[in-house]
C-alpha cells in the first residue's frame, strides 16, 4: 500500500467524480454526494485551495468508501 501525500484539489475532485460523486454545493468547501441504490447517501467535502492535506484525505476515504489506493502515488 502506498503512502498518502497531499494531493492537488483538482486530482481529488477527479477521483470523486470517477467514482460517481456529484458536486451539490460550493461555498467554503465543495460538497459532493453519491446516492447508492440501497438508499444510502455518501457525502464528503473538498476544501478550496491548491492542496488537500493527508488528514483531509483520510476523512474523504472514510466517508466515501473509495479504496485508499486511489489516493496514493
């Protein structure tokens, strides 16, 4: 398993969209949601700025259920 490193915001958004997340709001953070067939809704946010920290990436991985490997280099 690769090591998590800060990623560009655009890269994180690309990964989320690749996994079916849609942007629903953009204020201080950009909020993304994915509606699952079971009725479950996965929600996460991406802060505005150039980089997304490792701490925030860990939060996004937990909230979205996307494999950690998608965010490693």
